[in-house]
C-alpha cells in the first residue's frame, strides 16, 4: 500500500544551531514520501540557506514570537495528507515517521502522538497522558509494543506533545489550526481538547520516538531554569477563558501561580536563581496573565489548498550499522562514525567502559548516534544497578533494545 504523503513542520526561533541538528536527523528518516517545511526567524533562515539542506526543504520566513502562528503558516505551506510536528531542539529516530503515521490507515484516526526521550537519550520525558479542561494531565497505561487508538469520552482528551505529533491536514483545516492566542505553551493542549470535542480518535504510538534536547531559548536556560514566565501566564489566561467558567478561574489561577512559585523557589534553593530572579519571574508571570485576559483568541483560516506543491525530501534507503569499542578508542571510532554517516549510513556507535556508569545517548551533529556508559551499568533506568555482561554481550543487548527504532535487523 502506498504510504500517505507527510509534511514535517519545524518551527525555529533563536536556535539556528539546534535547527541544523534537527534537520540532520530528519534527513535520515526512512519513509517513502515526506517533505520538510521550516518556518524560521532570520538567524534560522540564514542557517538553512547556508547549509546542506537549502534546496531540499520548503523554507518560510517568520519573525514573530508566536509558535501557533508559525505552525499555522507551516500548515498552509504543507502539501502532505498528514502534517507532523517536531521542535527545532529535537531529533527523531530513523523509524519515526514510519511508525507514527502507520495508524492513519484507520479512517477514524485523526491525530497521532509518539513518545519523547529526554536529554540523556534514555529516560522518558513524556509518554502516554490524558488532559482535562483545567489543563491537568494524568499518566495513561498503553501497550509499549503497539499503537493504541483512543476515542476520548467524558472530560479527558488524549494528550500529544508538540515535538512529536501528527494530524490529518484536512482535520487541521476544519479545526482552524492552532489558536494564535497561545503564543507559547498550551498550544497543542488546546488542539487536543478541540479534537476531543469534535469526536476524533487519537493514536498513541510508543515506537515513534523523538529525542528532545531542551535547547536554550529566551524563555529558559539550557538547564531548564526559567528566564521568563510571561508567556506561561498569558497562555493560562487564554486557556481559562476558553475552557473554564468565570467562577472557577480565580482558584484555578491561585493554584497554578503557587505551582510556578514553588518551581522557581526550588531553583533558588539549589543555587540556580537569586532572590531577585524569583521576584522578576513572578512579576512577569503576573504581567503575562493580565495581558492574556485581553488577548484575542480563536483559530486561523487555513486554505484547503496548500501554498505550494509537495516537495519530496530526497531521502534514500540507508543501511543501519553498529560500531562498538572501548571508551578510550572514542577519537578513532567517532571519526569512522562521522565518515560512515557522511557516506549515507545510519550509524550507531557504542562506547563502553569497564564500569557501572549509567548510559547516555545523543545524536552527534556529524550525523551519528552515540551511546556511552559502562559495560555493567544501566541503560534503561528501571534495570538493575549492576548487571554482569561481557563486552560483546552488552553490545548485543543494546543493539536489540534500540533495533526497531534504529532499523537494525
């Protein structure tokens, strides 16, 4: 069966280096027909124009700090049947699109969401969740081995993450895309709730994995310490106006504000913020909330016909190979991994030491996957603290663990 055409939309602001890293990962996707639509500010636009993907993507300039507007612009240029979204500080596994899009063969499925790994490349940042009209999320048990299709009933919607989700383009048009009232934060939550209200089913696909790096931005530092809470405050005000009765809003905001206050105080106690930083951040949160009470909200008019024709990304079928060695061989092995990636392979490099160190995974900007840790140490964080392996046994075990995502057969 012919795979549906997919448009991958990447919105980028203030992070040109991260954007290049993301595009390098997207270039290794093993999917028959996809295009990449990059909606970028001037630094990101220039980085793409100067890089290897300039002629291979749809590049759309946009210089306002509003992720919902940027995504809607990306949807207007998207010519695929499905529109997938990933952040500029994230990179997908090579099998991402193949697994994420598979459930759309069912006519009742309108949206799909995958799982997201955090900065260490092992721990889960987000898995399956639901969300209600107060914005509260709850963990959801689904099969870890197959997609689960869910049609929301009652008060809770199926939560998808903006850095790893896909929606039928015709559904996005019918729902008027993302609400520009959410300049940042709660934008996909609002879409999830509108999908629920319209009666659409969502598929959660554990095998569709994205690694999310949490790159620095004007809103947060690289260590996730907040720099500004204005947009969080304004988005909550817009959210309340859409989903809560006026009588509920005061107590709801008091609870949310206390949560943010505890969060920044924890950073202060840990030495990552000063008392004056806490005062500034809470003042910005309140300013944002006040502004959000007056902010215009509502959808966007997106044409049924895309701005431009489908532009297939020139992806090729790649061999997936494994390189492995001791940590002290890293210089030689990294050079070999970069060379093999440049020649068109999907490369996984294992660098193991004779220790019980925890494992980490990263996608190197040179285009290869690197996993480091001890031969006897944990990769999956629920595993025993120490396990006896030979070097070759550990390489085989980790190859099996990531084989489906990395397409190692």
